[in-house]
C-alpha cells in the first residue's frame, strides 16, 4: 500500500501565514511485528508569524483562532493546546496557559455548517476578514462569543447579552438611518425657533438623543443584512420589536411585566434567545465572507436545520409548514 503525502496548503493572512500540514498517523506503521495496521490522515494547522511575537501576542493570536473555529464549526469545543516550534533550537514545546476549556467533544463531520473543502479557495480571505472585523467590531463580536463558552447562565443574562451585542454591532457598523437624519433636522429646526436661551438649552438637553434609532430598529437593521431566504421582512420587524421590548423590561425593570408569571416569561425569553443566537451566528458568518448558499443550507437542508427552523417557528419568523427556498442546495 502506498501513501502519497499531500502538499501543504498555505494562505497569506494579516501578520503572517496560515499553513495546513498533512501527514499520517496510526498503529503499526513502523513496527513490523504488528499483525494489523491502522492509518489515518491528519492535518496540522500552523501559524507562521511574519515578525517575532511575544508569548502574550501569541496567546492573543491563538485566542482569535479558537474563536474563529467556534464560529466556523458552530461548536463550543476547545482547540487542543498549541505547540511552539523553536526552529533555531530544533525543539517543540507544548504550551499551557490560563484559558477557559470546555469538555465538549469535537464536532463530527455531519454536524458542521461548512467544511474545509467548501472553504478551501477562500479560507485565507475568511481568516483575514475575521481578524480585521473582530478588531473593528469589538464588543459586537465578543458579546456573542461570550455566550458560546459552555458556561451556564440565567436566561435573562443570556438574552440581554445577545441584544447588547447586536446593539453594539449596529453602533460599530455605523449603519445609516434615514429616519434618524430626518428627526435630527426636525429637532434642529425647532431649537432654532426658540429665542429664550434657557428654554433652548433645556430642550436641547432633553432632545439630545431624540434622533437615535430605536432599539428595535438597531436590531432590525443589523439582522436585515443576513442573506436568509424565506424570512419575511414584516415578520423580522415584529420579532425585533418583541426583542427590544423584552430587553427594556429586563434593563429598566429587572423583571417581566406584571401580567405574566415568571415561568411563562422565562420560557418565552428562552425561545427568543435561541432565535437571536442562531441569527447572530449567521450574521457573523456572513460578515467574514461565508457564502450565502452555505448560510441558507444551515436553515433549509443542514443537519441541524430542524433546530433552527423550529426556533424560528416558535417566535413567528417562519410558518410551521414552510417550503425551503428552491435555490438552496445541500
């Protein structure tokens, strides 16, 4: 039996190179007394920095890749401990440091929303986009990733964190809002007509945030960018208004309205948290350059599509019986 080693695949990314190194491993490969042979191809992901980095900088880079794999695999599985290759000393060191590590098993092939074969041609751009946008959007990404660490939290905390993240993302993306511009001009026109300075200053202070988009509008504008087929715009708006209402109840009153008991409120909040989390994940995938067809297959034909569709049906984004978009392929 012959095995021909695959050539390494290299991608130029910001700050260095990303290299996939292929090899084989198994039992009995080099010991002739074994009566059986197990052989498995493996791929090692290596990062080669363009310039020397400190251990602190390397740890930060590793965290970025760990986060990226959470996004690409839709899994809370933690990457294995990295190995530092000291080329000059011809030595390798397994590197341990303080970091959160989950106990979740590695995802199986059929559980992944995408795979290397689908992304091979564009992976360099995807990684570069991730590194750039993670820095650019900051809390708009951190707050979502903070919910994917395998740490259990109260439903109210989870929901509020997801909505805060979308709000932060809207602010960082600086999405244009024509209604806000009209309101700003109206406020300025009214203020110009007030002659008394004290009245002018008082009203100006009271209206300084009048032209800020409403929370539901911020959520809508961000989620509306996702190229999802099958979700009606009016349904999305209704969903966003409900999310904003729940967030305001939690932030301003610390609890549900008095016309609902706590159990009902939490169960409903959990359904909305699930839907927001799925949409948030799709949004980040879209941001970093994952093809729209892959994103739609997650909802319409992927292994976990029933989970996404059920979550969207629960909050009114989809009907219980809905035909998948004809343009989506498995």
